C-alpha cells in the first residue's frame, strides 16, 4: 500500500508541474496506408485544382496584386498557378521549427518527428458537472488556461479555449492574450479575426520576447480556416501578412464538411484540402520566404439525413492518414484531428468518437494537434471534465509515440530470471523494484480497483473523478514567475488599446 501511495503522489505531482518533455519526440513509425499509385493519383488531383480549377482570393486586392506580380493567372478573383511553382514555394517553408515559450523549457518543436498537443479552440459554450452548460465567460476562460498550463500532457495552450462572451468581441482578444501570457508560460496562439487583432497579438508578443528575439524566432502563431470550397478570404490573407510578415507562424486549415464544403468522396475532399492549404503556404512564402507554416486538415463526414457533422467516423479517420502522407511529401508540418465528438456530454459516444479521432491523428503523425482535449458538441462546447479526461488519455498516446518498445538490456530483465524460480512471481524481484513506478502508464482518472474499494470511495464515475481532479488542480495553482516590468508593460498595452477601441458585440 505504501508503494502504491508513493506512486499515486508522484502522478499527482506530475499533473500539476512541468511535463517531462515540452513536446513529443516520436519514435513510432508513421502509419502510411496509401501506396505509391494512390499518392500519385491524389497529387495529380491537387495539381489539377491548383492549375485548372483555381482558388478564389476574395476581398483582398493586396493579395491579388501580389499573385499577379509574381506571374499567377488571375480571372476575376480566381488564382491559377503552375503546380510545380506552388510546390517550389511550399518547399521554402521549414519542415520543422521551434515556437519559443516564455519559459524556454516549454518551447515546442513543430514538424518532423515531433508532436504537440493543444486544447480545444473556439467554443462559445462551456460545461461542467455542477454548473451545467452555459455561455463562456472570462472566469471560465481563465480557469481553462490555468488547467492547460498545469496539465503535463498538454504542451501548448492554444488561444480561444472558450469564448469569453461577457467581454466585447472588439476587446476580448486582448484579455485572452494577457491571460495566456501571464497565467501560463507555455506557448500559445494569437488572434486572427481582424487584421488589427492579429497586429495586437504580434505587438504583445514583442513586449514579452523583445524585437531582436522575435526577428529570428517564432514566438506566436495564428490559426485560420479557409472558406471551403476553394475560397481564401481576407481574414486569411491579412493574418498571413501580419504573422508571416514578422517571421511568425501561421496555421491554415481547410474546414471541409464532406458533402457540403467538399465533394462527398473522401479522396476528392483530401485533395481539395491540400490544394487550398498549399496555395496559402505559397502566398505566405511570397510574403516572407522561410516563414513557418503548418498545413492543416479538418475533414468531417456528415449525416446526409440532417446535415450535421459526424466525428470519429471511418472517412475522417482515413483522411488523417492520407493527409499525413501528402503533407510529408510536400515537406510541411501538419495539423489535423483531435479528441473530436458530436456528443453533448462525456458519455460512451464521446469516448468512442474521441478515441478514434485522436488515435488516427496520432498514427498519422499530426505535428500540431489543436482540439486535443475538451471538445464537445461538434466544437460548440468546452467541457471541463472532458478536458481533463482527454488530457489523461493523451499521456498514453505520448508513451506509445515517444517510447515504442524498449528492447534494451534493462527491458529484457535477464537478471530477474535468476531470482525467480519456475512457477514463482516477479513482484518482489530487483528488476520490478527498480522499475515499478515507470513500467506502466497508469491513467490518473481510471479506477482499476475492485468493486468493494470503488463503492467504499463513493462509487464515483469518471466524470465525477474528473470534476474533483480539475478543482483540486485549480486549488493548487500558482502562477508562473514573470518579469514584473514585462507584465506591467503588457497591462498598459491592453489598457491603452481598450481605451482606443469601442465596444462591439459582433
């Protein structure tokens, strides 16, 4: 019992301290199910869309002027270009890069064999076991930032973990950025919904890191969606100019609901996603060669009866594998997948759909995984319990990816066979005693005791255990150290910008 108690305390300490590694160094091979003929067919489809179909760059004459200057074919706002040229431009983006964190020990590498997990992004509603479902507010937002900071299996805090709907839309990005920059020292994203908000994000990042560091390093990224099918609006192009123009990163994700924003066939939607994202990458490299770029894929199947998106289904699972292979061929870091579900609460549907979505994301090799934890209702709601439950499971994925099967001398345990007679047991052997604390991943929220112990403890299901876990984590929260002068300068920037901006609620 004493050993079990020590192990339990070690797990609890790990859950409220810095992760052993700020990102995953992958050892498991990528799962590449498509053969060369299938890959060639998809790449030909991508090239055909780029060259013959074209992508609209709408409501941004600055973007069209640059395409025209560089030699693309423009018809109205449709941009067509030689596919080989677009691939050459994409090759200028780094295949992997580091996003610096305020705490250097938490900086993450995005791309190559590395994988980074970040929480849900963009939900307007929040839910917890006692408070129920409600609009997000700043109090919930700050609690979620703290939890993402505290949990060792989340490497990055994203940005809009939930929309703080009690703050005007015109000003909430300032409060969100200030929270991420002061309540956590992990890397995070910046705002993108208007060019001025993206500029605020870059300017606040410069206060934290300094202009010299920022000139040569990625310290912040924006995450934007194309307006599929085949439309890039000025939100995307202005965000690219703002972030990439300063040498910062951009994540561009075609959000394709197959059958609505893309053809009903998975292969066609995957090729469309590649074409849209590659054209945005090419544009980013025209703005600044070498600017960090993450190619995204968010492909969902749908109910053809109701039109509602569905998650964890075989079609998006296959799309993750396909887009992983295609992204590696282009040489770009990948963002896809997450712990996705259409379920309204943390039930069996949520568990099955989230596990299938996340497992395929893991095997596909997604380098930056937004929505790794907390997603409910097709992304409309952030669940406190879901965040903690998902993050708990991310630890098992992390072990599979980063450790694989150890076949070293200690793992083969030859000395243990000298201690244990045939028919005996290894429980007290020296090898077991040396390794018992780290031999197996033990999820903190799972209950593996006998039913009598479970009943004595109150017969709590996982939702209740997660509720108690996140409350205990918040009770133990201590803000990370921060230079007081930097904090004051950030606060002054936020106050000044709020004075300059009128309240707007849409």
